[in-house]
């Protein structure tokens, strides 16, 4: 999702200073968070097949809101890793997955029928 990496980068220096991390250590934590997010997405992705797109997208956006609040109140390094993983999961992972799945279904359903044919009176 465009902008998510920029969001994390905006707070990179402050997070590293707060937790006493080097650039490499912070990069390693981001890598760990990204791998955790991707691993979770493999199992959570099936929700796009079982839950309506509107409901699932709303849930993912609420999860993203809660995660940003968690980022605002970090208390430990472990919470930082969890927050980064959740940012990746809800933002870049689930929201993108929901969008692509929904668009693919829309295309298959309405292929060749857009614009809709006029109906007889």
C-alpha cells in the first residue's frame, strides 16, 4: 500500500532513538515484522472468500486504526515489533488483498456486460 513505508520512515529516527536501535537493528525488526505479517496473511487471506468485502475491509481498517493507536503508545521493543507487524498485516497486506480479490470478482462477474444493457419496459 503506497505510503505505509513512508509512514514508518517518518518515525524511523524517533523510534531508533527511543529504543536505542541502530539502522541495522531497526531494519531487522522491520524484516521480522514483515515476515510475521506475510505468514499470517497466508492463513487470514481465506477470509476474503468467506466474508463480504465491505465487512472485511471495514474490519481491516478498524484494525489499522487500533494499530496506529498502539504505535502511538509503544511501551517496549516487543510491542514495537507487534505494532510493525500489524501495520504491515492490516495495511499493506489485508487491504491490498481485499481490493485485488474484490476487483477480480467484479471483473469476472461483469465481464462483457459493462455498461449494462438497457432493459425492456
